C-alpha cells in the first residue's frame, strides 16, 4: 500500500535550512516501509549542495525530520531523493 504526501518543508543541508516543497510516497509493503520523492525550491545550486553534503534532512512543518539521500532521476517536478529510516510524518 502506498500513501502520498505533499507539503512545504525544509531541507537541512549540513545545518543550513532551505525552504522547499516536498512530494513523497511512503510504501508500506510488509514489515518494511520505504519512501522516496522529489523536492523543489528556488534555491540556486540546491542539487549540487545536496549531492556534496555530509548530512541532509527533510524537516516537515510539524518539526519531524528524517535523513534523505539525493539521487535518482530528477525531473521538472524537482530533485529526486530516497528517505532513510522512518518517514517524517
């Protein structure tokens, strides 16, 4: 089963917060959950910063956060990422 989420959020790149719009899907197949999506922002060079970061988190408006790993196929919708650990929902 999959559930989609969309929200304004922040990406925290090595301690620097950048406002973004996040769209991601949480897949709950069996005992394991995985999640991935895209982030969009007006921040110049965001993809470069993400790829070169030591630590990157997605922080939702609720304050919940989770590590993300940039990568995959970027699109006109944004920069692709894969979540690590439980989704910040």
